C-alpha cells in the first residue's frame, strides 16, 4: 500500500527561552496523520527560514543546525523505509517512536546467555546434567572472546546479529 510521507521543521514560538532562542520541532506526516518531537536544537526566530524549514545564513551556528536537521531527516527517512519493509501499516507515531527508540527493548547477547545459563545452573541435577551447563558456559566464553577479538565489544545487541556475524562465530 502506498502512503504519503513528509518530514518538516518549524519553530515552536510559544516555548521561547529567556535567551530569545526557540526550539526547532520536527513534524512527521504519514497519510495526513502527524507526529511531532523536539529536535533539541534552538535558534533565534530571525535566523529561521519558514519557507525552507531551516536556518538561514552561512555562519557556523546556522551550518551546524542545518547539518543536524539534515541528519535527523535522513535518519527518519531510513526509519520509515525500514518500517515499510517490515510492517503492513506504518503510522507517523510508529515512525517517530522507532526513530526515538521508544518502546524498543534492547537485548544484549551475552546478557541473555548469562540469564539462560543461570536457569540451566538451577536445573542441574533435576532436569539437566552438569555437562550441559558446563558446555553452555564454554560457549558463552567463546562468544565473549569472539566479540572482544572481532568487534572490540564486551556485549552485542541482538538486533545487530546478521549472517556474517553468525558465519564468523
């Protein structure tokens, strides 16, 4: 199903700070439904181009803000594309939450291994043998060594596991 998708920026003038700067808000629109969030970027209203939706001028501050806004926009587009590949219905709220990492649980590989091995340890002598537990511990040590050697990491996010990771291990 084809949907309309747009990202734009505007100033929230009602939230102007004491120093005169105003927060820049990102608005995501999918099929006419809107989701918004604060970009954590601030600018004087006189330095903002409403038509272009970005900072005007060529000074360092304007260039920095525009680079950050462009990075946010490209990340939102990437998030939207990933969601459209995975899901049947994509909403502005889903795109925003996915971009901001809201509602996503982060599972770490060795952390889950440790939890599983603790469960195994409690089952030794009941439903599992001591050898089964020892093999699981050896596997965890090998995985830890692989992560440190190949990725220079102490743990690995499950969402980042791919074919090359599995083949390499």
